[in-house]
């Protein structure tokens, strides 16, 4: 809905009258009448302005035939023939969502020599795996991949589409959504399905102060991205389902870029895969005190991680940050030292199997999600923890 200006009915006199009517100073005229961002939709220009010069028109909502869209689809990201773990986690969630509506779970796989990867997707819960296999797809190129993804969406017509929030997924998902004239909810932390196939996409908003529930009832498919380690991968099973081999034509492979050479990056720190983590926050007084946490991490064979302020202070590499603007982790054990537990940080680690928190504020939010907590100064508690581990290791 909105205001529509009929320029053919606007002259200097009409424009002056409209500008005088507007209490917000949103109307201007330089030969063409314009209504700016200051407009509050009071509609005085419609009600009291020259007849027919400005009208208010309701937007016609698109009619979505939901029954024509069937299935919960997962874009199965792969590298060198190995499926990215986030895709397996999404298959597990897709099975839960599909159970509500009785829809099948679909997976789309793009690459070269994808036989083993396609079978692996069947083992993790896909009912049908749509495979685009061609030497030209061996390396990720945005235009061909988007073309093939779009081809899958138009032919399979899934109701919901789940994509991993990886570098590749964050590049591909919005392009595919735009081509399908559909919205996209990024970095969802929860997903729920209504019986009418509407996908409830839940994610933090306004800096993590609220959890927004986003529903797009008038468009299909429904797109969302989800970070690694938010959901759990299902149990591996005997492959059931079918592999559908899709045609890869020259038109679908067209793009404006060409791969001349691939240079593999060295292995990077990835705290997302760590089974034990020691995380530190603003409770640390100096950069040198990181060594205390590092000593505990060494005793436990753990990765060390941090909150955003310590990255901004230059104490840590950004790849070691946990939270909405950092990494999502799901270790078997995480020990937080001097971390209050903001919504942003908690969203990145609350699914950990065991959370032990140390904070001198007994009312710190971290204790709301911790399984065990120590109220006290980390400079007093930390040496005791290290000493106790050393004593236990010698028994």
C-alpha cells in the first residue's frame, strides 16, 4: 500500500497547495512532485489536496498456491566431494519439519563426481537427492551454481529451502531467493513448521534483544540460512530414497567468470569443531592474563575462545570469537571465565553439552544457561581449577 502521485494533474499551484498541507515537510516540487522519507502517511494530501492529484492505493497481495509447493529442501554444500557438516545438520532438521506436513526431504547437490556424496545424503535422511554433476561444477562459481539451483527450485518446487550460513551459502542463498522473488531469513537459530507449510523462521533481532519470528505466508519457496552447529546431525542409517540425475546444459553453465587457478588456503583455526573450549571475557584485566586461561585450556586439551570486546581490543584473532558476530560452537564442554553471558554470546554457545561458568556476579545471565557455576573472582577460581585438574591427573 502507498501514495501514488499523478503527475499529469500536478502544476505549480497544485504543488504549492500540497506542500502547504503537509505537516511533516515531506512534499517538494522541482517540476516534478516528490514525497520524501519524512512522510508519515497521514493522507492529508489525499483528503484535502487537489482532487486526484495524490491517491492512496492498497497493495494487492500475491496469491500463493501452497499446494503446488511440496517438500523441505536442503542445499547440500560440498567441497572436493565431501559434504559440509552443516548440510547434514540441516537434513536432520528438515526431517523434523517435514514430519509436521508429511512432505518429503529433498537435497540438491552440485559438483563433479558426486556419487558418494549423493549416497551419503541418503544415509542422513534425504528422500530424494537431485544431482547436477559436471566437470564445470567442480569449483564454486556463483552464476552457474545459481542457475542450477534455480533450475532445481523450479522443477522440484520445494516449499521450504534450508541453506548453511557458510561463505558459499551466504553468497548463493540470496541470489537464488531473489530469482524466485522470495524473501530470505539469515542466521536462524530455530525453525518450526506449521501444518499449512508456513515455515516459522526464528532469529535474534535488534542486537539480540528480541527473538523475531518471521513467516512468509504469501510466497514460496521459503528461504533461510542456518549456521554450523546450531542443529544436530541425525544418526547415519542405511541409504533409503532415490538419486535424481539432473541435466546440466550449456545455458545453465553460463557465467561471467572463469576459474584460472585454484590455490588452497592453509588450514585455519575453527573453534566450531572443538570438543572442549575455554572462553574468556571482560573479566580478564590485562592481555597478559590470557596465559592463565591458556594454562587451563592446555590441561584440558581445549581450544581457547573469547567474546567480542576482546577481539575489538586486539587480544584475540576474530576467528576465536563466539557469538552472533563470531562463530557458533557446540562442544562437549565449555568453561566460560569472566563472561556475563549477553544474548549475542549465548546464542553462539547455548547448545553446548556442558556449560561451566565462572563469574563474580551471582546475577550474571550466563548462570541462566550454565549447568554448573562458580560465583567468584576468576583470578581466585582459575588456579584452584588448574590445581584440581593436576591432582586428578596424577591419581
